[in-house]
């Protein structure tokens, strides 16, 4: 199945793109997606934590992705 991945903040710099289209397994969960992402982009291993949003809603690791989902990689932010 095909999904779209959006990168924000430092993840854009690490991956070298702000979005990617990926072909993934039909029964991929968010935790499986995180593992796949780190395999394809090992430079992301340097980020200790980041949030995953699926179709503009924060997602748990157990959520199973569907065809056409839009996944956002949201790194930790600080500000003031």
C-alpha cells in the first residue's frame, strides 16, 4: 500500500526532504513504520523521541496504517 510521509523540523534536514511517498506492507502498524523509517533513514536514530500523527491526529504505536494515510513525523520542539 502507498502512504505519504511528512517531515517537520530537524527531521526534514536529516532526511533531506519534507515529504516522501512510500510503498509499505498492508498490515503495518505505527511501531512497525517507526522501525522501517529508521532502517531507511538511519540518521533518524539520533532523535530520542518524536511524535507520529496519522491523518492529522496523534497516533499510538498499535494503530494499523491504511492505504493513503498521511503520516507526519513531529520532532520535539522547544521555544519560549
